[in-house]
């Protein structure tokens, strides 16, 4: 017997029709009511997932997505009453979901959808801009660490995942064909203000940001970016990233002992 009523309800939702017997009076009327409740809960979970990964639904269609969302809900019940957090395991689940195997792009696209939702809910923080750096000497700037904005997330794929995601977002004018090719692409998702933004990243930009998120100084990040592309315009890269609101503050490098 389940340890608690909550456990019994969860068992009911995952297919154990007898899980609630210790708490129910005999009779089919109670069971019919529970069936309706179970369907309502499953539907709410599917609706929550569709709000978190809308690009997936647009790519596969409402019926396919609904079936997948209901199957996911059975295997991965929410771990929190906050449904905004629901679905974090969906990309990994989708990667091994048999009907999705011919569409290998779905799992990484789901990752980007969840990243967008995370940025949307992220805490507010100021965005560093060029005016904050006015009068700062170059040696001090290069020795500083640029801290990424809390909402900023960077991605690098060996495939055209960002192109598929960007062209099939809910705000895209028309659903575009899927071009799943082995062209490497980078992407930045952030919410430095009121709205979530996304932009493509060159390899040198991604390497620069990756160094920053791992605590490297701007000088070290610049060196890494030049390693990725010896012809990269570092001044332009830094200016573009500042304009994108990807940083929240500068931290001086601690003095060496």
C-alpha cells in the first residue's frame, strides 16, 4: 500500500487503478470521478509542457505533441507544485522517445525552448554597458572579469539547431522547413531588460563568452577568441556583446599574493 495519500494519487496517475482503494468507498461512482480528475491532471501537465516548449509543438503538430506530453507526464510527474519548473527532463526523454528518433533535432530544440523560459523567469539584474567603462584604463579592463547576466545562456552546436529553433519559434511568421545539416552554430539567449532576446554567436564570440562564464579575465577571453579566429575584431565583439546586455558587472582580478 502506498505510504501516503499523495503517493497513492501519483500511483493512480501512472496507471495503478487500485492505488486509492484504501481511501475509497466501494462503488463505480467514485472511480468514475477519479478517472475524470486523473484526466484533468494529465491535461494540465500537457498544457504546462506546451507552454514551456512551444517550438516543439509547432514542429511536430498539436496531436503528436499532445500524445508525447501525456506519455512524458506519466513517466516524469512534477517534483514541485510550480509547473514553471516542469519539463526539465523533457529534452533527455525526447532524445530516447521512439517516435522522435527520426527527428534528432527535437531534443536540442527543446533545450533552447527551456532556456528561453528560464531566461523569461530569471531574476532582474542590471546590464553592463559602455558608459560603465568610460575612463577605465586598458590594463585594468583586461585584468577584470566580466560577469555574465543571470539570464544569459550560451550554446554551441555542431548542427543547425539554432537556425531550426529561430525559424520555428511561435512568433515566426510562417513555419519554415527544417534544414538539419552539420553546419556549426552558436546562440545567445538573455533577458537584460523586459524581453527575452536571442542572437546568433560566431565561434569567436562564443569562445569569448565561454571564457567569461568560467571566470577568465577579459584579457584571457580575448586571447581565447583570437585562438578561435585570428582575424576576429575583439573591439567589435566586446561592443556587440555589451549592446546585447550579456554582462551584468565587472569584477577586478584579485591581487596576487
